[in-house]
């Protein structure tokens, strides 16, 4: 009996894999792992997250915390959040190709990338010749996991040779086996009606790669010398095979036995055998045979169980068999070698002494593999990776500095066409081309930059303006949005939001551009295009158009179309607010989405332009509500995470946090300060701006202050280290806005002229 103890400092473990009653070898393994861990370490909670290929089919036991539908990516994200919030110390993944969704199972990477916990992965298959996707997923696991567990030394060698894995990352822990006494098979045979029979057993889900045909072909010669021989083929047909071909394969094996004249020497037991019954079957067999046909098979749970039960084993030399049966612990014969199987089975059945000695040697090896030993080895690795996890030190609160607006990263992402959308790290990714959203933001930045030499300002203002001008589709009376790198348009009509944002940029440029030529250009194009705003149905698109119209009214008081836009939408927004409002929900929609603070900002600016205090008050109250939702328990700015989007009346979730939200909040607070003179909004703007500089949930600076760059956001495991146009522009526009509040910081709370 093995003494039960607790893991040193480990209180909770998240275990991901298949689980009974799903019928497959991995489900059996994961269930056995769970049972072993709970028995060996009863003070450690083990939360099982079961991969589910048929949601709703399985009646999972209480051990299963949650099932993850394998093809539902959102379920992986939800599971990551549940694990992160559960208090788990680490995650233990059972990995096999085919059980996780996405190309080669890359949905699993999405889950792991959304947690901060250390990860240990047990690999059940290691491919020497992976496909592109299989290699990508394996390399992703190697990059994310603190430990990789293999069940054969050959697995370690393949990982190093094929994938370049760090040898210090890899640990070999043999497949677990039951802790059962060594018994004489004759004492067990009566349970199955096998009295007087010499029994050879093969167990596992039935499939062509099991090589059952080889043993059946060897039976005629064996039956001549051992007429009471019974070859037992135990196990249900693999569910995937049944789904495609029914029981055609099993029927073909039965027909082969009839053809060879050995039907009475073969017994097919078509059932998925539970743990205890399997061990009983194994203990009743005289010999265990694995005639598998795949030389690369690196793990066989049935072979491990047979060795653990002390069975004399005759096997083909696949990877796992060559290791576990080495040094005289079993017998190896060539693949599909009928004569060799017949010879070796005959030899063992003919010698009780040899069979008993081989049984004892196998049993002795199996004692090193019993489930408590696996649990101890795994817990030792879990403790090591948890102990090695860097401690998060508290960071002293300091007032955030204000970065000087810097064009360097904007220029890095721009060319003679416009500003490219995406990057890989800081390098522009030309595959994704351009969009009008980013070029509209860049155009606004050209007016907002406080210090920029005239030639550079003129150059880039002209380039971004030219992009917008070329995007106008007069036939559809809409702006296009996406352009490929070869300057071909990807669509005839862009999204409503992109059209609204473009009108906003035109209004700001007409008001704020330093050169008359640019102001005149923006005014004319606004006049040509702005009537499209009256047909916009998207709430955010309407808000963007309102911000553009408010700017145009400042540039040209009495501008009738701008006044029409500003008069049309605020009442629509307030009606939506009245419809969706609840005591705990002061918002225009039943969900949160992106750029949230633009909605109250637009109402405040509209109220100021139209001299409607009711709009200003609603804008302030909704801004106060969204600010409260964007405040962490520590009092820091916490952008509404993308996981929060489209969840009716749902509290905001923590990740992923994007720079766009911090910039929008800064701008909305500037509008509130302009409308009220209340310095409270200066503090809120600074708090949102501090998010860029590390005053956030991860204590990590999102801005790269040396070059004006900005990472794409905060994820549970750290920074998204790409630096796309949207993120860079969000930082620079926020820096311009916050820089313009220096007068308010000195106690001057007058109106501050900012890009809306």
C-alpha cells in the first residue's frame, strides 16, 4: 500500500483530456490519471476539463468540471478563463492529435495562450514527419509548456531531432499501470468460461493497424500443436471506424478465421471494457500479443497494462514495445511475420517454466510503472514548474508621465500609399494591406501632432488624405475600406463604422489641419460625402459621424448638413438607452463592444454644438458608467476585454485589452472636461492614459516609448507583441490629447481645443 500525501504547495490542478464514458484509450488514460492523483494526493483538487466530440452525448461523472466541445473555439476561451479563475496552480494537458479542434488541434493553443499558469503536456503521439499544421501545433506546445512528458525515450529523441526541443524541458514518465497482484491465469479463467483453454489475448479498440490478421493467420499451425488454443480479441471497434464503415472490419476478421478453419479458436468480445474488467481479462490470459503494424507507435496503454499485470508479451517491434520489452522483458518479432508469431507463441505455450519466468520479469518491470509512481513523478514536475514561476511583485503607484508624441512608428508603418494595417512584432505585414480606418486615424493625427516639421506634416497629410480620396466610391456613395498591398480594392463598399470614422476624420481635418489647402480639401470632400451619414444604422458609425459633424460645425458655424447629422442621431441614442437601461446597466446597448467611450463622447460633443444640456448630461452619466466598468479592483484602468463583447448584460471580462479603448476613454474624458470644467475628468483621462505606460492589470508598459510604438494589447499571458497601426495611432492620439490638458493640470479648466 502506497501512503497518500499532499503535493508540496499545490492545491489545485487543471487536467485537460478525454474522459470516460467517452470510449477511447486517451479517455481511459486521463481517467486513470485523475484517479491516481486523487488517491495519491487527496489534498490536491483535480479539475477535469473533458474534450467532447459529441456535446450532450456523454453522462460525465462529477469529476468533470466542464466539457469543452472540441470544435467550438469560444468554449476553449471560456475554459481558459474558468481555469484562470479557479485558483489552479498549473495545467496538465493530455495531448493527442484528433481530439482538439482547429487545424491539427490548434484550438488547444488558443486555450493555453489565454492563461498565465504553468503548463505540463503529456504527448501521446510524436510525429517524425508532421504536416505543416502538425509541426506548428507541436512547436506551439513546446513554446508554451514548462514541461513535456514523453512515455518512451524515443519520444525524447524525436522531439530533439525533429522539433529542436530543449532537452531540459523533456521528462520521461512511463505509462501508468494497475497495482494488482501477480496471479496464476488458471485461477481466473472460470470467470470467462475459458477453463481448459490456452488463452492468447489482444485488447484495444479494433482497427486495421492492430494487425489482428497476423495472429489469425498463425492460428492453423498453432492449433495443430495446441488444439485448445483460444485467441481472444477483446474490445469494441474504434468509433471513428464504425462511423465510416460500420462493422465491416470486424466482419472481415471473422470471415478470415472461418477461411483459415480456426473459427473455434477465435473469440471476438465486442465491448468497451472498463478498468477492473480489463485487468481480470488480462490476468486470465496466458500470453498477451500486440501484432501492431505501425513502427512509429510511441505509446500503447494496453501493452503497459499487460506488462503491469505480469503477462508474457509477444509483440512487433514498434517504438514503445522495443523499450518496455527490452532486456528480456518480452519477445519481439517482425511486423506481419506470421511464422514468427506462430513459433514464439508455441514456444511459450509449450514451456510453463519459460512462460512463468517471463511473467515474473514483466511483473517486476511493471512495479516501477504503477499509477502511484506516475502520480508522484508528475506531481514532482508540477511542483518544480510552479516553484520556478516568477513571483509577481507589487509595483509602487507613481503618476504616469506623458510621452512626447512621436511619429517614428507611424512612419515605420506607412509608405507612399498609406498606413499598413498590421505588423509582425514591429515589422509591417504587407499581406494584410491597408484600411481606411487606420488612414482616417492617421489623418487626424497629422492635425493633432503639436511638433512636426512642416515638410513631414505636409507629406503624410497628403498621403493619408489621398488614400481617403481614392477610397470614395461615387457609384455606391460609400467609402471603400480594405485595400490589398497591390493597391487593388478588396470591396466596393466598406463597413458602416469605417464610413462614419472617415467622416469624423474629414471634419477634424477641416477644422484643425495646419495648411489651408488641406482644410479646403477636407471641407469639400465632407460636403460631397457626408449625406451618407443619414443612412447609417450602426450606433458607433453614427457616433463617429456625429463627432465629425461637431468638428465641422466648429470649422464652419452654421454648416447645415452637420447640424442635421447632429440633430438626427442623439435622440435615437437616448431612445436606445431608455430601452436597454436597467438599474445596474446604464448603456445604449445590451452588450459591450469596442470603442465604447465614443458613444458618450459623441453625445457630449453634440450637446455642446447644439447647446442641448440634456445630451451633455446623458453623455456624462453614461461616460461615468463605462468608466466604472473600466476600473479594476485596484483602481486602475482596465479596458473592456474582447472576451466581453456581445454578452447581453454581462459584466466586462478582463482580457484581451486593446489600446483603442484607452484612447477612446481619454478623448471622452477630454470632452467631459471641456463641457464641465470638472477636474475629475482630467484625473480619469490620466488614469486611462496610464494604461499605456504600465498602470494596468499586468504592470506592463504597452507603449514602446523609445520609438513611439505600441503593442497590440494585453492578453492573459502577457503582451501581444505585434504593433499594428490601430495600436500605434491610439497611443499617439492619446499622447496628443493628454498633452493638451497641461493647462487644466495648472487649474485652468477652460475649453480645450482637441481633435474630437
